[in-house]
C-alpha cells in the first residue's frame, strides 16, 4: 500500500480552508480543534496526544502542521494537553485520569463537529498512551503510532550487535560509556509486556481497528528492520488492518522540514485510505 499523498504548502498561518478554535473542556483540559471550513468533512477525526512533556504543538510544531494538512483535506483534528501537561490542569496521575481525558476529548469533538469515530495517537509516549487506551471505547477505530512500542528480537540483536563487534572504535566507545557509569538504555516508556502487547494487537485486529506504525532510525535500540514488526507481534502484524512505515534516516522528533512533510504525506494517505468516507 502506498501511503504517500500530495500535501499542500501550509505555513504557520491557518490556510483558507481550515478553521481553528481553542477549547477548555473536561476536567481542566485545553485543546485546539482544527477542522475544514467547508461543511463537508470525513466521518473520522484524529486526536493527537502529547509527545512526552511537549505542549500540544508537538515537537517543532509538527502537530500544528499535521493538523492543518489533515483539516485542509477534510478531517477534524484535536490536539490537546493531557492532564498535567501544557495548559491543562494537573490532577493526581492515574490510568483512569488519562482515559477520562480521552473520553472528554472525544465528547468535545462530537459536540463541536458531529464526528463520532476517532483515531488516537502521536509520537513516543503519545503512541504508548494510544495503544494502552485503544480498548476503552468502541468509538476508537484507529491508532497512529509514531515510534511506538516494539520489542528486541533475535534478528534485531544480530543487526544491532554485529556492526559494533566488527568496528573496534564502537566497542571502545561502548566500553568507555559503561565504565563511566552512563547507561544507553534508559527508558521512560510505558510498554506492556511483549505477551500482553501481542494479545492486545490481535484483539484490536479482530475488532477491525486500523493501525499505522511508523518507526524512525532513532529507536534502533529496539526496532531496526521492517520484518521485526511481525517478529514482535506475530500474525496480527501481517493482517490488512496493520500498516507499517520504517524510515531509518529520520529522527525521532521529525526535526527536518523534509521529514515532517514526509510524515504529513504518509498520515494523510493512510487516513484517506482507511477513513476517507
């Protein structure tokens, strides 16, 4: 499947075909709805969750640009600050608080636009939150997982270790890092166990949830080959509901404008293919 689509040249100003409005909603939440100015719109909206501790604009304003590209193409997009992030109030953190915030976000979009089907996702921890929350509500019909969860496999370790073993300079740098007490594997990600993730992906496929995985070269420590997705998750990863993009030359935050444009094109192409009706 070719997910690349032609995207318009959108600068920081809202394009003529896009309306945006700030909303305070739920329990102290703040977000911005981007929607097509015309009355015609697609029946599925995208909700973007915070990438780590980054404000709802996303890394290098990537969420702003993606939201406007999709809205220009007829999709409603909400990018909002989850509890305790950006402009949203900080309650006691819990899984229930996160899930209630997502439900409040869906209710806001439906009240404002009439759209009641949702794709959930974003970058890094946003992908983790989306995967973990995918089964909280039947209105969630898709997941956008950018550098989301994956698990090292024997093939991954072979691809990861061999180049370093064959390069003495890399071995020496790794030894110096270890002797200096620096860890190269620190993680703040909220991954379930691999067995839990396999079961959940299989359940999502049975529910016909459409999923786009995009991995960059920044997560090579746990994902470094297209074939690794099926090795991680089994047969469900090969089902038609699951789409995969692997961009080893791209960084985690889509720093380069070219990479953000590539992401916009891929997400727009996928949204049109799966939800463009």
